[in-house]
């Protein structure tokens, strides 16, 4: 098997000229029957995705961990995550894919909050009795996508997709009442800043200073939204990114250290073992044995 991690842009996987696609799992597998490595090998997506499982049972690998999928499972995936599909198609459902700018451009603050709220959440599940409530919006997205009428097509798709996001939030146990909009959006700002600067600094005080808030406030924001201190959240982020780098199988420990902001490989090895119980080499071997 070729273990080199593939970076997959949206234009490479989507069958649409517009920056959005909705497709069934069945059709997705059929599309890639001649290029199965794009599905079944670990790859890093350069777009966002949403999986909605309608029936069946399976599992899905996300950032080197396997998660169960069954009727009612909702999986939001964000740009930069590493995943792969199971070779046997044992589920029915849909996959929605879109790049960042599809959502971030020309969207109201309230709708952006709803979207980020869903995409901040882990894998979710809705009651199987409520799956039918999603069908009208799913069917409408397919209808708009297949329409030859290009007049305001993107706007129509975006508004329908946001309606689907809001419906999912209504049907899942996301507790928006726990955090104010400002508190949550400040946490999103922190996550974006961390994503852009984790190679430069691992110090929570540096992030608080750049955000224009105190370390104490940043800690409160992280505890409210992730149940972790700011330092613990940064450490969690680093462990995840190291795992993603290890999954590439072509990157040396020295390169991974550079990619994740460690001065020396020994510091990375010590940090990774402290948080996972494994050395990077042991972790890489475990991925190979499980593939």
C-alpha cells in the first residue's frame, strides 16, 4: 500500500462546478471504483464535509481513530482532518462537501454562529424517528444541485444547507444555552489563531495577548467550550496534529518536530509519550498494523 498521505482539494473529489456537492455514499463509492485509494487510504481533506447516516452500521476513521456509524449518526468534518472510508459499504446516507469560502462569504452573523456551533461539535446522533425530518431539505439540495437554472443557484443552495444545519442542531443535544454567542465566537477565534500559529508558539499567554484578552479570560473561554484549560487545549491540539503528521508515513521525526513547533525531536518525543503513552515510532507502527 502507498502510505503517503494525500491532500485532497474539493475540486478533485466533487462532480460539480459549483463549490458545493451533495452525493449518496453509494454514488461516491461508484465514482471512485477505479481510484479506490482516494477513499480507502488515509487522506487529508482540504475542504469541509458533513456525513448523514440514514441506515446500516459501519465505522469511520477520523484522525487515526475509528468511530461507529449507524442510522442517525451525524459527522461534521473540517478542513485539515485525516480520514478514510471502510472498503465495504454497509451504510446508506449522504455526504455533503464544500470549501471554507462557501460558508464564510456573504453569510449573516447568526447563520455563521449556527454553522460553527455544529462544526465545533464532535460526532452527533439524532433519534432514528427524526431522520425523516431531514428528508425534505436533503431532497431539495439534490433538486437544486441538478437544476440547470443557474440564477441564484449558489444562494439557494446555501440557504437550504443552512436550514439543514439548523434542523440538525434542533435534533441533536447541542446545548447552545451553555455559552453566549460572544463567548463561543471568542473560542472559535482562539481555535483559528491556534491553527495558524501552533508552529510558532505553544504558550497560552501568547494567544491571550494576541486575542487582546487576559490569560484568565482565555482559560474561562476554553473551560466553558471545551472543558479544558487553555494549556490543555493547546496540548490536545498538538497531539492531534502530531498524529496527523505521523499518519503520512513519509515524514521524519525531525520534520514533524519542525512542522509542529518543537525545537528538538527529543522534546516532541517526550511530549507525545507523556500525552499518549507511546513514542511516535510506536504509534506509527500501530497504524501500520491496523491498516
